[in-house]
């Protein structure tokens, strides 16, 4: 039994070494690949301006209708809260 354990023990350590080597290689590869560069604030603002330029401009009537809908929704929510 002692000899068998020695042989099996060596196999286990070899397997551990192989898996550790594979993990180290994977970590090294991750470190090698550059992470995407962080976008600067100027780039973010520029992209926001482009997005807003793409959207169709709303007229005053549309804005007023949207505000009225929001107000009515708020009033309805307040009434339901008061009822409870």
C-alpha cells in the first residue's frame, strides 16, 4: 500500500502542477491583452450631443402635452396614496 500511495501521490502532485501551470498561463494571457481604453469625458459629451442631434426636435405643443401627462399621472398617484 505504501508504494501505491507514493505512486498515486506523485500523480496527484503532477496533476496539481499541470493545473497550476495552466492557470498561470491563463492569467499571463489576460494580463497581456490590453483592456479597452477608458473613454474620456469629452468623448462622452460628444457622443451625447450626437445622440441628441439624431433625435427629432420636439415642438412646444409636444412638450406641453408631455408635461400635462406627467402632472396628471402624479396627481393620480397622490390620490391613490391618500386613499390608503
